[in-house]
C-alpha cells in the first residue's frame, strides 16, 4: 500500500518517466492510475521536477477533457503521482486500429481537446506537447493528458531560447527553431494532430532524419488536406507559419464545434496546384498474383543522400543542427525523444498515455505480427481503411486505390497461415490462403517491408 491509502493492483504501463499501476484508493473506493516517478533523497532527477510540475499545473485545471491529477505522495523514499484512471485508448491507437477518423468524429474529439486548451491558456498554461498519443479517448470523449513538459507563462524557463521540447512531428515552426512556446504553438500542434487524425499519418516524417524534419517544419510550407476536405480550410489557419495569421484556440474550438454538428466550415481552402505526374506503372499491388515482377520498395523515408544535403544551405544546416542538439539534450526524456540508437516509437498506456522506452526486439516482433494479422483481417471487409496502412509512396506505386482494388476487389477472404517477422529490418514474410470471389483458391508466400510512422507501422513495399 502506498502512503497508507493506495493499493497497487497491476502494472498497466511503462513510460520514460516511470512505471504506471492501476491502484485502488482505499479512502474513496475508486480506481486510480499511480505513476512511480523516482527516488527522493538527494535526487536532482528532472523527472521529479517534471512530476511536480505536472501535478501542480494539472491540479489547477478542472475540466472534463483533462486527465485529473489527484495527489503527489512520498512513500518509502519514492515519489508517486496519483491520477485519474482513464480506461480507453489514445487517439493514435484509435487511428492505428480503425484508420482515419470520419470528419465529424475528428471535429468532436479535437473540439473537446481545444476546449481543454482554452481553459489551460486562460490559466496561463501552455501544454507544449499536444499530439495524438497525449489525447485519450474513453466513453466517446477526449481527455488531454501529460502536462509534464507544460509551463505556466510566468515560468522563468520560458525565457530561455534554443531549448526544444515536445514531439518533433507536431512542433510549431517557432518552437522547432528554438523559440519559446506560446498558446499559438499549441494551436499549430493541435492542427498537426488534426491532420494525423483525418489522414492516418503524422504531418511530418521524422524517423532517423530529425534535422531534415525540423528543417521542413521551419522553412517549408506545411502539409495540406485535399481542397474538398471539410476541414481543409481550418487546417490552413491552424498550421500557418505566420503566428499572427494563426487562429486563436477559442476560435478553433468554435469552428470544430460547428463542423462536429455537421455544419459547413466557414473557411474555404485554396484549390491546390495541380502537378503533372509521371505515367502510372502497372505495379502489382499487394499481393502480386501472376505479375511479371515484384515491386521494389520505394526509398526509405529519411534515408541519407547527397541530393538532400545539397539542397540545404550550410547556414541552415548549422542553425537546425544547433536546435537538434538542444532538443536531444533537453528532451531526451520527453515523449518521442530520439535516442542514441535511433528513433524510438513509444507505446502508450491506455490508462495514462505515457510514453515508453524503445521497444525490445521481441516486442517489435509481436507488434509486427499483430499489424499484419489486423491488416489481413481488415483488407477484405474495409479495403479503404487497409489502403491507409500503406505509406503514401507505396499507395502511389500501387496505382492508387483503384489499382489497389484491382487485386483486392477480387478477393473474398485472406487467411493468414504462417508469419515470420524480422524486427531488425522491419520485414515480414507470411503465407496466406486466398479465396477469390470467383470461387478459386490460391496460397502464396508474401514478403513485405514495413516502415515506422510516428507510433504506427505502415507497409512501405514488397520485400525481395
């Protein structure tokens, strides 16, 4: 029992900041999530400071769409953070398992998150790490979690520049360049989260190319939704590199509420410029049947190359490199920080949304097995959702959705017979038994190359 009050029941998550348990509050008779932060005596552990900050800032918020912090207790020289237990899943987990969200559902969940941020900003609190894995979904409602790197606007540390904290793919340009985060930075991050929610992928590919990702965020135009998407216009005023042109959080909340009610957005996105694409090749979509040759995977995102570096001016490289150094030093313990061994893809606890250390080889193998199993279960019942589990490059190489359905439209069922995943290079081989709509049966051995995007796996191509 912790502090004479909290009885630990079972471990429900491990994060970079500690182990999380489900516990029973014996005094009030309710379940809570309790996070073990660290040892106390003589400790200068930044996680202790982070826990105290999270407790203090979250306790100041009394909002139905914020995960409540109840207590911060010391027991046996260990500090524990006691929080509301949320029995649900994160937004990133929802998108990974069910595909991109439908417009009104995305608007409703993100509208609730925006309302929580309006409350936080009103109290002078900037969250600084708004992202899909910090939004929990339970009972159909959203709850914003993890104020561990949040700051009050009167916090003297906000005056420091060159200190980058937060998750790279969702950072606002001004934060990625080393400036202090503001409420406008949370607006950008919520816009990046919106993009992920309705497309199924993060707005920027990070992987092992952190410098390249930060350079794109700071210097290039942000990604956009198709012009006919109901939230295309809203995204342009959230992910706007001009801070003055960026909408305020209350205005964003109100617009999301309007869209959630089925009303048309008040903003119209400019029609995207048309580009002439190269003739589409007959590529043999997943899987290939009686095709002349397998499609080789497209170049891995973030793969170093002379052309990429030739496009970046030396001064730009030095500036962004300085930011990256600050990010790695200051944010290595924050969610989705990059480790010395390469990019980590944190898992999140359904109860707390806390990030975890890099996956072990066995955990990665299990994740890959589960991904392929889920993909084959989905592809014949909901091919549009399955198509979203391909990288953008491989969707194009497969001839778009029409080309993809050239094969899968003929398949009635696909039964996985054998699977062998290799976590070292993210390749997976499996045997699958197809039953065609014509009544014919076909058994094939398929090999795929997977790719990590944010905290999910996608199919990047067919392996050799």
